[in-house]
């Protein structure tokens, strides 16, 4: 069996969304099982990536305890996750020019797979794809994916000139690999959007601790 060599990959945690359905604030700062969601995301992705940065807008000091470089959007109007991905691609090109790939992940997904980066790269190489995204069950999660740094100028044009906002409209322009994980007994892409989700996450955290690597 041939094993794919995993290219060094920068990771960006997208934390731009506000927890409006939880009364406001930063969703990744909510606590599950005594740890913030962001702590859990960092712990899950740090072993898989060659560096972590955080995409967030507003005062970066609120994330100081995590020790991550905070990279804001530079496209006006808060055009959504694609702006955060663009910010990460441009930061990587400027600060880590030796890296060709960026993994984006939602900052409010506390149970991400331990093999996320490896499987996305394997699928991308197998399918000769330009991009790769995650799925679970029958649902795609395009905010969680691999992005080629060299596509940053085309992404900026799409955002600024074409006003393109939806990730799946962007990914449809390129050969795309999709990797599906099982959604049972625990969906690894569960995200906490509501107060009820936090309660469910407390239950799922117990399952996550015993989930096989």
C-alpha cells in the first residue's frame, strides 16, 4: 500500500462569526467540559498542521491567552468565511512562503477528526484536485477544507470584483475532492450554534474522549 506524504500545511481557525443565537460574543470561547471550544480545536489540529493562525475581526487581545497570531479580514463588509480563507492564504504567502497549502477549519467545531489533514491531502492527490473539502453523512462542510495558496489572487478577484460569497460557488470552479466521515455515533463536524447545542456538546464530549484515533 502506497502512503501519501502529507505536505506541510498551515492551518487557519475561522472565528469570525458572532454567537447571536447564544446572546452574542465569540462562539469558540464557549466552554464544553471545562475547556473552551477553541482550546479543543487547537488541541485537535495542532499535531496535524505546521502552524496555526486565527482569523477573527475586532480586538485581537481577547484571544491573547491562546498564543496564536490573529489575522483579520481585509475585504470590507464582512463577506463571510471566504474572506477569512483569503486572509489566511495571503498571510501564508507573506509569512510562510515555503508552504503551498492552508487548511481552514471552523473555530466552533470541538470534535474535528484527528486524521483531517491527512485524509484531505490523500483525496486531493488521488483525485488530482485543486481543493478538498470535508463532509459527514450526506452533508458537505466546505468551510473545512484544503486551499492552494497559489489561488489567492483568483479568490480575491472573486470576492472583491465579483462579490462572490458562497464557498461552494468558489469550489465549483476547480477540481474538488470531497472526503466523508461517518456522522454516527459522533459527527466530527458538529458545531455549537445555540445554547441547546452546548448542552448536546457536553454529552458528545464524553464520546469524543473514547473515540478511536
